[in-house]
C-alpha cells in the first residue's frame, strides 16, 4: 500500500503532504493565514489577495497568470488569463445568474428558497445542454433531469439520509447506508469500511491514521 504523511505547523495549518514519491506537496501562508504558495517538484502556484481577502491573482507554474475581478459587493465578476477575458459572471443577491465563457452562455435559475432549479448552456441562442432539479418538502434533492444523461432519482430514509440513487438511462442503482453516528457507508463498492471513534479508519484498501 501507499502511506501518505500530513504535516501541520503549530497553528494547525497544513504544511506538507508526502506520499513517498519524488515530489511532496508543500504549502506557505501569509500573516493572515492565507495560502500564498503551493510547491510540488518544479512547479509552484502563487496566490495573491486584495484588501478584502479575496483571491486576486494566481500565477501558474508555466508563468501564466489568472486575474480575478470582483463586483462592489464582493461577488466574482470576471476572470482574465494573461490579460484576456476568460469568463464573465453576473451575480444577483449572491447567486450567479449568468456566465459567459467564450461563445458559450450559461443561465442559472433558482427557486424561492435559493436552490438551483435549472442550468442551461446556450450558443448563438441555441440550447446545447440543460439540467432541471426537483426537491422534496424537506429540501432534499429528489430528481435531476439531464438533457444528455437522462433522469436521476434520489431516495432518503426518515432521517433525510441518502439511501438510493436510480439512473434511468442504464437502470443502475447505487445503495447507501449509515452507521449509528451518521457516517456514510457505501455498500455497492467492494471492500470493507471500518469506523472507530467516529473517524474513518479503513475504506476498501485505504487505511487512515490520526
């Protein structure tokens, strides 16, 4: 098996992840505990923030730069790649209503409780893709209608925990169960799942130490 070691500093911040391979991950933070660099081998990601603490710039290992623009209320309004507009976003009352990505235009609709109700992708006024969402009186997701992949239905137990997912196109079923502490156990995947002290110790052939 593969052993993965996680190292934290005195402030509880993740400093490194080492899976025994040649290039462990290393992280650096600023005085506000914000991630500013992420190293792995030859590559480094560098993060910069504005005065409000929002991500302002991301420099990629190949030297490319992503700039993030925010509206007056703090919502993301646009992303530029090397000075060229990559995406534009229209946000109303904290919810994204529309996104422009090149020639593609995404529209988002919400119900009166703020839940995503529909997502459609258009190009030149022609709808290329659409998804519709339906919810129960308890707020659980009941159904997704997908123009490409068909319908998907969700079922829950009396405690509102997911128990089954049915895919209409291939009629395959996913079954879920839960331990007394409410931890999710997936039975239709091979291999055991073991909990101890309300913490995951084993899942299939992966083992976790704390």
